[in-house]
C-alpha cells in the first residue's frame, strides 16, 4: 500500500483512510505551524518586551526567538548575558525617565505654589530612586512631602523638623535606637543634610518604611492599617502614638486621611 493507512473504529464501523507521503507531510507541517502560532501568541509579550528594550539587530531577534521556542533555558541564559544586560539597563533607564516625568506632573498637579522646573525634576528623580530603594510607593512620598511643607526644602517647623520631608534632628544626632543605626541607614550624617532635598527624600522613605516594620512587628497584620499607622507615626512620632494607644484613645489625628486624599488626587492625573 502506498502512503499511510489509518484505521479506526467508530460506532461499530470500520473506516480506512489512505494518506500519500505528500499529504502526510502537508498535515505535519500544518500541525507544526498551528503549534508554533500558539506558542508565539503565548510568548508575544516577552518578545515585544525584548524588542522594546532597544533597537536590537534582526539577527539577534531571530536567535532569541529560535532559542526561546526550542529551549527556554537557552534563552534565559542568553538574556542573562552581558549583551542582554545592556538592553535591560537601557529599558530600565527608559522606564525611569518615563516614571520621573509622571512624578513631575504629579508634583505640579497637587502643588499649590509655583515650583521651578529644574527643582521639580530634581525631586521627582529623588522620589523615584527612594521608592525603588526602600519599597515605598512614590505617590506616598510625594503626598507626605506636600503635606509636610509644600515641597519646601528649607523650612523648619516649630518642633525642629527640617527639610523637604520634615525629618527631626534626632535621626541625625541619635546613632542608635532599638539597635538600628539611623545615621548609616538614612544617609543623613549632619544637620545640613536635612536640607538636602535628595537626602531628605531618601531619609524620609527609610523612616516611613521603618515605621511600617515597627507596627508590623507589634502584631498589626492588615496592610492598610500598617500604612495608616506608619503615616500617623511619621507625623506624630512613636512616643505620642504609643501613649494614645495605651490610654485607649484613637491615635488618628486626620493626617493619614489627608495623605489618602492627595494620593487619590494624583491617581486622577492622566499618566
């Protein structure tokens, strides 16, 4: 018999189909094409991402596609190579530039005073870097900076808090508290550093993250409540917070609600 004979049974009847070698090859190719198409759709986002990273040469993309579909481990190894790192770094740079631009618009959007464009760009970059470094949403940091002193990096409060994020001098002068070395962690080494916008943002992000950890360690599990208490502690300080809680009085002074409103306002901005 020429070709391939396929025999199968259905409802008690026997069917026989003859396939010529040519027909068989066509069927195999069609099946392979369909399978490849499904794989392509499944991984289209990854390929798009690689293309978006940089203007990668066509032959490199071909190699990436070929490796991706034939051997996933191979493409992972390839992506981790020095050449791919260049593309990833380029993508990260573009992503940072885009996000910093969004933060600039957010600062201008919620600010009640006119700010110099160069200054806005400077602190927007600081908010982005601190957000990535400490794991605090940049919207949170921007809202706090606005509420504390309307982005004024020279202001000093009646209680002595200074700079963009209104950090108390104790974070500079007190080297340890509960075993944590603040001077090293916040990057603030002198009182003058409190008026440095970038160092203030970085220090403020560290402090806010620290207060989140502080309340989590004290048994609070709800994420929203942890953020709520961290905001209040940033504004009131841990001593006042613990005193209110110990006395059975709500520690809420309205500060956290204001931050929420500002974040909601930022979210309405077209990104």
